[in-house]
């Protein structure tokens, strides 16, 4: 009988187990129900803005999808990775024919599948909400509406979620404290969504605003140390039905692969050197 932790399928085994473990978390279902309620509430709320029904509906729905996806790195990833360490589960896992690198990749893969399943479920709810809004309101409000930017926005948002999950895996490998890993995760999210604006402000050299060289170096350093998560936010583009060039999409895909690969490689190197005794 083939062992589930055989070397050829060890990474996939960890990935599958992590996914199943995440599915069993009750907080996941509560978040899905809440996000789903927000999506369908958007149909009623958009009626208050009669000129922008399609835009308001899409904006709220895409925000709910993104918030639902953030549940994985913020509430499940740190908890599941820290629990392996605190409950010593990692010892029994690594006692099998499984390398530490396969463990890290398997955990990342399982969390990525979990985020994909969650965002896909909310995407179906969004599609249903759009059809419901079309049935409730006049077709003129959806003139020029296109599904292409909507699905592209969700896809790019998922790419950003993969980068963020890779960052969470890295912080969970670096520290043994779940609290510190959570704080580092929160810092990564805040900096990742604001570093682009900070760099733009520092380089703008606004008259009357003096910026010290230390602040400039700090901001420029954060630009290279933390992923630019704001680049993966295309909600406004989708809500207004604006076109996105394939070159820009290709750049985001390459950027996501590069960032996630770099952080996962660093996480594997750190975990290999980590003393688990």
C-alpha cells in the first residue's frame, strides 16, 4: 500500500491535508455567509445610487470577495501554521519521508487552494447578484457592462492573495510566536497597500514639505522589502468597465510569481535552519 507521505507525493499530501483542515474551521463558514449577505445586500444598497447601480454593486461585491479571501491569511494561515508548532504536530509530520521544503510548499499550496475555493464561491454569489440587479433595475443602468474586467479583477486579486499568503508563511517560519506572526502579517498588509502612495509622495517634493533623508531611505527600503499589494487591486477598473492591457496583466503575473517565489524560498531556507527541539 502506498504511503500518503511518500516522497513523490509528499507536498501534495500536505497540501490536501491543509485544505481539509481549513475547510473544517467554523470561522470559514461564518465569513462566507457574512460576505454572501454583503454581496446580495449590495443589490438593495445600489438602488440608492440610481445613476451608478452597476458600479456600486460591483464595487461592493468585489470588496466582499477580497475580504473573504483575506480570511485565509489573517485568521487561518497563522493559526494553522502556529498550531503545528505549538502542538508538536510538525514532529510527527517531519518524521515521515518528507523534507522541510516540501512541508512549507505543501502548507502554501493548501492555503492557496483554500483561498481559491473561498473566492470562487463568493464569485458565484457575485454573478448571481449581478443577474438579480439586472432583473430588478432597468437595463439602461447596465449599459456597457462587461464580465471581462470583473473576472480579470478577481483573478488579479487572487494573485495578490497568493503573494500575501507567501508572506504569512514566511513570517510563520521566521518566528515561533503566533502573535508576532500576526503583527508582521498585519504590518505587511498595511505597508503593502500604502507603500506605493508613500513613495509617490516622497518623490513628489511638495513645496513647503520637508522630508528628511532618513524618511526617504526608509520608504524606499520598504518599497523593496515589502510586496506592493495595492498593485493587485483593480476593483475601480472593473467597476468602471475600463480596459487593462495584456502587458499590465503579464507584469502583475510575473511580479506575483517573483515575490511569492522569493518569500517561499526564504521561508524554506529559514525553516531548514530552524531548531525544532
